[in-house]
């Protein structure tokens, strides 16, 4: 008899390439886009902080009741690294990913998804095992992890 497993959280590690450097270097705009990405996914915003580096680059985080959305940009490379971690079933981090892909004007983007906190539904016990991981790149999906 197999046990049903579910996860406490979904953690997307997103890569955005060939983005608009003017967007990536604008802390006010990055804060707005990250805030909107949280809102459209249905997240509850708790706090946010963003910082512009000299001469360029922005780092920031939107803390949500369901976890967080974080970003670091390298305008000189047209690149942004984004961390989208949501807990529970009410917020879908893929919605935030798609919104960011569009609003960062990324020509290429992909994400890896970690299933965090594997829980045995029957016993209520957390499994002390490696994460489940799924990678989305263009139209390719690769899944692996514990069995």
C-alpha cells in the first residue's frame, strides 16, 4: 500500500535572461513588479524591502504570509535570479513566474521547482529525504527526487 505524499511548500528558482537592463536597474520598478507578482498569485504581502546597488543592480524581497519572493538583478548582463517560495495551496508561484517573465521583458527564462517539506498524509510525518525537483525550460519538463 502506497502512502499519499504532499508538500508543505513549492520553491521556484527562476532564471531570467536577455531582460531589459533599464528595468533591471530601476529599484522602484522592480519593487512594483515583484509586489504585483505576489498580488496576482493571491499572496498576502507582509513586508518588502529593495536596494539599488552602485553602479547597478537591485536586490529585494517581498515577504508574504505564505513565504517570500526575492530577486537579484545584473543589468549589465540582462539577467535576474528570482526565488519564489510559497506554502499551502492558495498561492501558485508559477503565476508570479509568468508575470515576471513578461514584465522583466525576458527573452529566455526557466525555473527549477523544489517540493519542500514532503509530508506523509496518512501518518502526518515529514519525510527526512531529498527534495522532489522539477525543471521547466521552454517546453521541457524533467522530474526527479525521492521515490
